[in-house]
């Protein structure tokens, strides 16, 4: 499956490289766009859920990488929930080889 990375900047300026086993994240995120924190988390849940299902359909098992990434996003987002107007920026989407998507 064509894994994809989405690079995000959290409200405090910290950056994180996030993993998806599928390009489906490209349907939910656009490089350069800013998302309200709750919207970003919900989009992540949806995209990574679909990505995990695609792995299951193809290989017969769920992708632990997708579920682990979602858990990490949810833990990180929890730290910003009390920040009024917290936003997350998707800085880029890249393939496994680092090429921009």
C-alpha cells in the first residue's frame, strides 16, 4: 500500500510527522491548510480508520501503525483542548520516499 506522511504543526509550534498506510489522508487534509483542533482530530480518526480498513481488506488484518498514530494524535491534541481557538496546520503530505504529494 502507498504509505503517506502528513506533517503537522501543533498550536504551540511543535511539529510532528504522522503516518498513514494509505493515501486516503489526501482526501481529508490539504498541505498548507489550518484546521480547528477538534476538526483535525475528527478528520484524523476518519482518514486513519479508512486507511486501517483498506489494509484489512488487502492483507486480512488491521494496520497497527494507523491505530497507533491515531492514539498519538489524540494524546497530543488533549494537551491543547483548553487553548481557545487552537488550530493545527498540515504543513505537507509526502510519500514514503519523501516526495511531495
